[in-house]
C-alpha cells in the first residue's frame, strides 16, 4: 500500500506526539524525584534545628537554675 503525503505526515506527527508524551512522563518523574529529595533535605534540616533549639533551651534552664556555677555555651565549653 502506498501512503499519500498526508498519511505520511500524520504518521510522522503521531510519532512526534508519542515522543512528546514520553518526554513529558520522564520530566514529571524527574520533578517528583527532585521534590522528594528537597522534602527529605528540608525535614533533615528541621530536625537539626529542633535538636539545636532543645539543647539551647536545656542550657538556658540549667544556667538559670545554677547562676553561681560556671555557665556553659551550647558546645559545652565554659564561658564567663
């Protein structure tokens, strides 16, 4: 069977459309992976910040309770 020019063009367009759909799917997958990586990183940083704040609060309370003792900074080193 011989294809007309319009049939050949339609077949070419269908191939291009399929390629575009495949590219879109691949890009969406990449975006989802990036989103998950960013979310994981943010959650990790939030955990670090929470830990830091808890340590600071404990040291603040400890330094308030025992004002005559040498005060410690957040690294556990004496100060003032």
